[in-house]
C-alpha cells in the first residue's frame, strides 16, 4: 500500500511543480515584479506540492527501506514528467537521443538496485 501512496503523492507533487514552472515560462512576462507576483500567487500550490513530495518520499522509504533508491526513482519520474510538460507547453517532440538517455538512466537504476 505504501508503494501506491508514494507514487501517487510523488506524481501529484512533481506534476504541480513542473506545471507551475512550465506555465510561468510560457505565459508569464519575465520581468521581476511580474514573476514575483505570479510566484506569490502560487505559494499555496508549492506548499501542497512540497507536502506531497515529502510524504511521497517518506512512504517510499517505508515501502523500500532505502532512501537512495526512492530519490533516484523520484528523479526518474520527474524526468518523464519534464518530457510531458515539454510536449504539452512547447510542443517539443523527444528525439531518439532523449529516449537513449532515459534508457541509460533506467539501466543504471536497475544495476544499482540489483545485488
């Protein structure tokens, strides 16, 4: 059950963070005061995202028992979310090089996880 909670909370928190920053990059004027105003409005979302990520890491640690693996898996999830945000907001299509890079990261994770 901890696996499900961990993945759900990490996915929610990382999606919120990446959505906010992607939206800011695409639609918010890069001047300081405009960006500050947007970030202040987004503070409640960042609090929610930080809680989700924190509890996702905590539940992942309870499920696996190794913090390094949980953090590596959350970074892998964040990379996939970043690809999704790049497509949604900027219509960036990933190339074969991106998929090879992700495959290398996943192979490295599998090697690190294996005994």
